[in-house]
């Protein structure tokens, strides 16, 4: 029976990848099931229930009009929604061309060699000043890594989720929380996705533990790569080791270095210049730019760059960069600008925007840093009621995610707002504690009764 259910699951999911929605009748017709075959119909209905429990499909409508669709992924801010400089807009226009219309280009050593620490700047003086203002936690000087250790649980979840999401990982925020805090894998997810998130957790913990080290060493960068790539490379010995083979960049005309000794030389020069940079934010952006551009490892270079970019911030007790709300295509476009034009303008604009979003997430005075989220204001009562319902009905574990989706549908939220609202509600649960439950009209005893079941 289990084998039969699995076969029907695959059939339904394949059908949904070809059609935006399907009904039970569509499935029956597509499988050429006889109208009088009640056993086959029951098997299909059981499979639908199974897929819903795994959050692989969601229902829409009711009764005879009910159909099933693939779950919506949280909608991110498009690169076009970010304030871009004229240079960034020009670069984006170039990158938007088909690959065949772009000029092939190889690695240029002068891009790194020409960078003069504390004389060359990717971030302007004004940008660096603003980033320090929003990134500063307090004026008191504390040991390196103090702030990151204080918010470690939140950092592990936020950065692991967002960095993995930029690689196409489909774990939701709450599913990531349960995996990191409880070791509970989400149903229906690929093992590679689970491994990717757990690897991020290990690498972030390593960064925080190493915060008091004075410099960023080659060993530290290689160790971060080893932790991030653990179990994900075809050649296990390639983890934490500079590559000795040629690599290609999909969707790009950029050709990285192929000479292993030269890769080693440029990696050493990167480390040397990285440590000479005084400003933490300039260091951070420099790390993303040149680790991505060099492609020092066989794979997992962008992930390594994103985490190494957090080392200077962790060392200086600045708020971390979690890439909150960054859209995958926006990040890819920005990196392609570096690869193909050695132009950091688009990545710089995205970095500044992303850091503002991340800083808001870690600020205790979020409302004073920007305008309230209009979506949160519009659905304030809906968010309150959904959170309250889940607590009072004692919905636990992975069922919380499916219950949120169910209640959003029950409230007839417009399709355009559902994904973003889902993420908002997940975030509320992520930071729920006995000091803020009054916002949801929940008593301490009710919250404790729910929490103890988690």
C-alpha cells in the first residue's frame, strides 16, 4: 500500500508541475481510472491527505470547486524594488540580456591586485557611516562575538534559512527552526536540503566560537567551506580544499581561473588584503565580492562568501547580515555583475539594502528604524487570530506550518498576499515568548500549556 501511495504522490506532483491546479476529478481522468473503481478513488483521496500533511500541496476552494495547488513560496523583494544607482541599473540591463548576447570573459587578476585596502572602497564614506549607525548595538566595548553569542539561536535560524533559501532550499522558516532546535527534519523534503541547513548551523557556530581570533585566517575560511559543503560534494576530499579542477558557472559567460598554483596565490592575496581593511562593512562586502569571483572551491563558493562576510561583523559586535527578504534572482544578478563586468555596483546596492533589512530583524527598537510593515498593519487582526488559534488549539510541531496555511485560506486572503503573510506569521512564532503573548490575547497559562508540547 505504501508503495502505491508513493506512486500516486509522484503522479499528482508531476501533474501539478504541468498545471497550476488540479481537482480530484482531474487526477482520476489523468490516471484513466474507471468511474466505478471506488478502491482507486479512495487511494487518490488518501494520497491527497498525505500530501497535504507533508505540506507538498494545499487546497483551494471548497466542496465540488475544491482544487489543489503547490504551496506558495514566500515572495521576496525584486531587484527592481530596490533603490539602485545609475551604474547598477546599467549593469542590470546588461545582465538581463541572453547569455549569447554577453561577452565571454575570464578571471582578471588585476581586479584583486588593484584593490588597495583603506584607499580603495566599494562602499562610500556615507554608506559606511550609515551602516555603522544601524549596525551598532551599544557604545560599550565588549569582547569580540559577545552580541552574536547573545542572539545565537536567532542568528542560527535566520542566516541558515536565508542563505539556504538563496540556493533554492524549500524549507520554511519554522521548519528550519525545528530542524536546528530539535533536529526534526521536515516531511517530504530532500535530504540535501536538510543537510544544507545543518551545515549552515555548524559553520555559523564555528564563526561565533572563533570570534576572538584577531585575524581571518586561510584555515578559518577553508574550515567554513568544509562545514558548509559537508556531504554535498561528489568528492568528499574537496571540502575545505582549494580546487584543482576547472569549474563552469551556469547561466554566465564568466570563466574562472583553471591554474591551481595561481588559485592558491590569489586566495592568499585575498586573505592578506581582507585583513588589512579597517572598516568591518568594507571587509564584509570585499569578502563576498572576491570569494565569489575567485571561485576558490569546487562548489559552495557563494555560501562561503555569505558566511565569511559575517565574520568582521561578529568580531566587531555589529548586527549580522542574514540576507533577510533578498530574492534569489536579485542575488544572482548582483553576483553575475561581478563575474562578467568586475562591477560591484549592483551587489553593493543589494548589500546595503539587505543589511538594513537584517538590522531591523535584530533591533529591539525595530519600529523606530523604519515605517511599520503595511502588510502587517493590514492583516493585524488576522495575524493575531491565527497565532491565538494555534496556541489555544495546541497545534504542535510540523503541524503548525500546515495550520497557518489552512487558516490563511480560511480567512480568504488574496492570493497576492498569502506568501508574504505566511512568512510574517512564521516570524511571529519564531520570536514568541511569555513577554509578548499579550499581543495575541493569550494568557501565560495558555501559552505555557502550548509551549510544553513543542
